[in-house]
C-alpha cells in the first residue's frame, strides 16, 4: 500500500522582484490605475516530479540548495498546492519542517506541545492521552514546565520530534532538522523511526547528510533544478551523486 | 459557499481555536509582574488621562464625565485592539500556516476571540467603576448582549478581511495603525454625539462605530435602547464576514508561500 503518491507535480513561484513581501498597496494601486499588472518573476521550483512511498518505507531526498527539496516537502505536508499534478497522502502527516516552528518562547514546553499537537490535527482528548509519552520521549524532565526560551536547540528538536511522531502519522516528513541533536538523541530518533516504520509509517526525509541517508533510507530521490535526476536504491543514487560532485 | 466552509473550519477545529486563543492571552503578559493586570491597568490609566484633560482642564460639559468616558472607551479599546492585531494575525501565525495543517481563517478568529475574552473579563469591573463614578447599573444593561454580538461580528469580519489582505499588502498594518487614532476622534467617545456641530453631523452619520458606541453609552448609563443606527455596524459586520470568508477561501492555496 502506498502512503504517499506524487504524480507529475510541478510548482512555480511568482514574486515581484522590486519589493520585499511581493509588493505594496501603493504599487498595486498605481499598476492598476495604469492598467497593467505588476511585473512578476517566475521560478520553476519543481518540474514534473513523480514518485511514491510505500507504507513502512523510507525515501531520502537529496540535492543541492535550491534544488526543490523543501518545496517538495511542503507540498507533501499540504502547505503548498501543486500547479500541476497531484499529491495523495493516506492519513495524517507528521511534520518536522523547521526547528521549533510556531513555538512561543514565553510558553512552557508543555503548553507548546499541546498547541503543536492540536495544530497538527490531534484532538484534545487524544493529546491528553499521549502527553506522558511525549514528555518521556523528549527527555525534558523539569524543563517541561520551563519557558521555551531557556531551551537549547537540541531540546527544541526533542520536543518537536516527540510531538511529530506521537500524533500517529501515516507519513513523517522531516526537513534537515535532525542534525542538531546529539549522537545519543539521534540514535534514539533512528530507533523511534525504525519502530514507527515497523508499524507501517512511511518516512520522507530531506538531508545533505549522506551517511544519514545511507543509514535510514531504502531509496533516494535526487533532485536537480527541480527535476528528478535519479530515483533508485540508496547505494546506487549515492554513488552517482558522489561521482558528480566536486 | 465560503461562509459555510468558514464555519465548518471553526467548528471542526474548535479545540485548536481555544488553545491558540489561550496562547494569545497568556503569552502577552507572561513574565510580567502585573500579568493580566496590565490589560486592566492600561485602559484604566488612559481613562484617567482623558478624564483629566477633557473633564478637568478643558471641560466637555458632560455630567459625571468619567462615567461617560468609561462607557465608550472600553468598547473602543476592544475594537482598536482587535482591528490592529487582526490585521497582523495571519502574518503572526505564519509558522503554523507554513506547516500546511491550518486554515488561514483560524488566526483572525483567534484574535477576535482573544480580544472579546479580554473585554468580557473587564466588563464587570467597568459596570462597577461606572457605578462608583455615579451611574448605578439599570435595566438598560440588558441591551449589552446585542451590542456585544454586533461588535463581535464586526471585529471578526474586519480581522478576516484585513488579516488576509495584509499578507499581500504589508502596508496595511502601518495604515491601520495610522488610521485608528483618526477613527477614535471621529467616534463620540471623548465627547457626546450631541455636541458635534450640525455642519459636521455627516461625519458621525457615515461612521459605523458612532451608533455602536452611543449604544454602549446608553446601556451603561441607563439611557435605554441603542439607536436604530446600530443596524449599520451589524450590516457592515455581516458584509465583512462574507467578504472575509471569500478572501480567506481564495487565498488558501497560495497563502503559505506568500508568508
């Protein structure tokens, strides 16, 4: 069974180059008065990307900066809509896209975990049932009730990872963040990911860490300039990637 | 229809709305010594300043002026806070929206709820204070729920419209901050509507907030039913919710990349 199917997906970003934030009210009004639209620059971030991930499988995403890795992950997470093609996910998506995304520095780990779990789509009773396991996995101890601004990067990752994996996802999407954990926690993450995969959770992970990809992924998708350069078993793709490199 | 989708969004994510509202209320004063007291102390201090200027130094000539001022200032504060914070609400919740599991209609709802809760918490104190200032509570207070419902709808609708538009037109945040003080002096909060010269009466006539604030003044000060003009903010509120629902529906697909 497929946990994720991506079919012929293309994504183009448009932005107004002259102003930050995509344009001001004034320029929009002026352009409208002059009867023309503000000039837009188009960037094709992904072009005709297709692949699927089976339940329990781990697919790595490899590529240079700007190759489209993060765009692909956000499309799969449902934040972006494809211009063409289709993204189909069976079930809930666990997201680890940015470290501490949406966490409030003045609120405690407990409060932030509750908010993050509900944003991810969990119900309040479900969250309450999972709270102890989130606390236990995150190893935060007394910091659980301390404000988040007192946390180290590693602690933020532990909390985010604990929430993202506790919500019973059918697909876990991870963007680059695992590298900030220490060796001990990384080992624990791998263990938890292995356990989730044994239960049928699929994994989509973007990383520059070739060793990490080697250790966790069966297959790797290599993106170059928004297109699929290679999609094959990990050793094959990594060998080709190393050969092409400087 | 867009409004139906909006209401379904809210109904299906009611628990999320609640925790985000609590986050908004709790986080603002976390770590301060006065805590929630700040949300009482700030308007109270503003009240003292205006009462001093317009009740003592320059006399507007209203009996029991501090009570009159309080009746209009508190609902105005709710409106101003909700509109200013509503405009930046979607930008402020960007990290959540970029995860792709939340509708853009949620943050304006959060701000509308948080500011309304703030208003409700101050309400008993306002009634007590107005009593202390010489206007005992009466049956006119029964009109408050109507006024609060109209204002809630208006605040929510404006937050939706401005919140979505501000993602593309960032100038709106500054523009709203700049225009709110103008709207404040054009609304009869510091002075009674009757004191405005006839040649400027049209200003109040086209200001949808004027009848609303007048309604509050009548309700708090025992002067009976709100003016019929409150139907204008009601209609505006409904209109804003409809337009806001449409805007947020239309922006849903692209909002994460514009944040």
